[in-house]
């Protein structure tokens, strides 16, 4: 049996934000963007709980999965910034949570 994920809360500017568990999927087609991508991941490293990168040489792309625990606003900000990089596609998938 897998352990149940507990929801915690983040206080931000007097507002209570719910922590979410998500996986950010990233496909890099333009390796010129990797320096900026790594810089963004470093900036958000306090939220990252794990990361895996797979180079797929037959298509000359890199596939990266990043597991995060953060409020939805932070996850959306990170995925938006990554998605604006040239030659990079990014999507977030959130875990379903129940009380």
C-alpha cells in the first residue's frame, strides 16, 4: 500500500496556498535553451523533489521529468517560464488529492 500524501499549506502574503504534488514533463528540441532551463530549475529547486532526464538520440531530443511539491501558482509560473523557452515544450500533471 502506498503512503497517502498529506496536504500542507503555504502562507504567502497573508494568503493560505495549498501545496500540490505534480510532475512537470519537459521536451527539449533546441539544446541552446538548456542553460536557461537549468537556471529556471535551479531558481525553483526548493520545490523539486526529484528529476530524471533521458536523451533520445534517434530524434535528437531530451525528455525531462521533474517531480515537485508547491502551490499551484508556483508550479504554473515555472511551467509557463519553461514553456516560453525556444524549442522547449512543457506540461504539468497534478496528483489527485482527497481529504
